C-alpha cells in the first residue's frame, strides 16, 4: 500500500512540474483584432443591452411595454438591463402617468448614440480584419 502511495506521489510530482513549466511559458502577444476586441464596450456587448440600444437608436423614444414586446423580454429582464444602461448614462428613463396608469419611456441620449457608434466601429474593424486574414 505504501509503495503504491509513493509511486502515485512521484507521478503527481512529475505532473505538477509539467503544469508549472506550462504555466511559466509566455503568452503570445495579442493580434490587432484581439486587441481591438478587448476595447469593446462590455456593457453594450451584452446581447440584451445591444438589442435595447439598437431598438432605441431606430425608434427612440419607446415605452417600457413597447420595448418589452419588441424585444420579447420579461419585465424583470428589461428592468435590469435598462437600469444598467441608464446608470452608464446611455439611456434616459422618463417616468410619468398617462391617466392613472404609470408610463415609463426610454430614449437613447447623445452619450448612448456615441457609445453605439464606437461599438459599431470596433466591430467593423474586427470584421474587416477577419476577412483580410483569409
């Protein structure tokens, strides 16, 4: 039994030293496209938030209900993502009443338009780079 443990420990030591050597290897420098991808606005890059910003860029302003139906989102999902965009200063949220019913409207402000343009420019550069690599 002790012999088995000794062999297992020796084998584990070899594996550990191989892992250690592999982790010490230097990483290759990122390609220009990968570097540009690292500069993407992660807040907008999320699929749901990109859909919200794109919808607002095309049809601003939209009510909560219109945006929810257009993007097929749940109330909670839309609320969370819209709040993140609002906190970032990309979206303006206006709350009021229509008669006795609450009405929430979202619109894309200038910072949101600028962020979307920058995001699209980054994506176009990445796509162009990928197409020229063939």
